[in-house]
C-alpha cells in the first residue's frame, strides 16, 4: 500500500533495499562457504583444490638473486 499512497517514499526505500542486497548478498554467500568448508574439514571430507592458474612464463617470475638457504627458514638475498 505504501507504493500507492507514498510512491516517492516507496521508491527511496526500494532503492535502499536493492543497494543493501547488492552489498550484503556476496558477504552472506562467502560466510556460508566458510561455514560449510569448516564443517567439511571437521568431518574429513576433502575439497577439490582450485585449478592452477596458467602463467605466460614461469621463468620470468624467478629471480636468481633469491636463493633458498638450506639452513634458513626463508629466502635469502644474494648480491
């Protein structure tokens, strides 16, 4: 009935509702996926790994100055 008696107020309320839905639905969906992912891990169900992203040139990403030291925890810069 609001749409018939006060059409401007109805359109403003509708626009606010649509904007909130557009903002909130992805967050709710992400939360649902997190909850179900945790439940699946709790019950021992393995999830599929995401497919590896193809790269144009894997050697282009390698920096020869960064070499891994066998005794260190992370990469070490050699100059």
